[in-house]
């Protein structure tokens, strides 16, 4: 298991676990919103199918499956037009402080 990003560790040290839990809740809410807003039901099913097929390992996917998953992840995060890029950028800047 890899270590958490240093920004997350620093957030917990500076502001305590309550702040970390608030960020976790925001991430769950935002993730659910992005998932539902940016992917169609068919795309969500495809995403789940490919992730399950991978069993957590890239080598379990064909190149085309890995490419498709990459596109679906990008679309889930940023939408088809990239409109949510600013939101993610803001959060990353705050975590780095």
C-alpha cells in the first residue's frame, strides 16, 4: 500500500481529523455528482465492467480497454467539455498550501 500524498498528511497535521473528514465527505459528494452528471448509465456500466475486469491490475486489461477506461475517467472528472477542470484545480491548490 502506498503512502498518502504529502498534502493530505499535511492537512491532517495542520487541521486535524475533522478537516480531513470534511474533505473526504466533499470528495464523496463531488465524486457522486461528477459520476452522475458526466457519464451516461451505459458509460457507468462500461466503467464498472472494465474496472472489475482489471481486478486492480493494468496488465489484466487489453490496450483498448485501458484506453477506454482512461477516456471514461477523464470524462467523469472533467465532463465532455472539460468544464470541471477549474474545480479540481482549485482543490489541488488548496491542498498544496
